[in-house]
C-alpha cells in the first residue's frame, strides 16, 4: 500500500543581473622607490615616498626604479 503525499511547489526565480562594466586597466611607466634589502620586497610610488628615502617596512635605503603599474 502506497500513501501519496502532496508536495508544495517551490518557487524558482531567475533574474538577469546587469553585467558590471569591465574597467580597462591602463598601465603606465611609473617612477618608484624600491628597498635595497635582500629580504625586503617593499616599494612605493615616488609621490608617496618620505623625505628620508628609507623603507617603511625594514628601514633600509631605497633606490629609484621604473615599473609598469596601473594608472592612478
């Protein structure tokens, strides 16, 4: 003997979300200062470097380089 149980319908919603606009990243040659320490990977953009040119992570001196970075 089988007992039939009535199941309720579950609503299913399908919504189309607007695709987020893809932002094109523009890469620019940027002057940076990079830490001279072998074990440190610290670097900063030229606009944010302190006057003493010391690495904020380890305190070593920093040298000027050029890297291709996203435009700010």
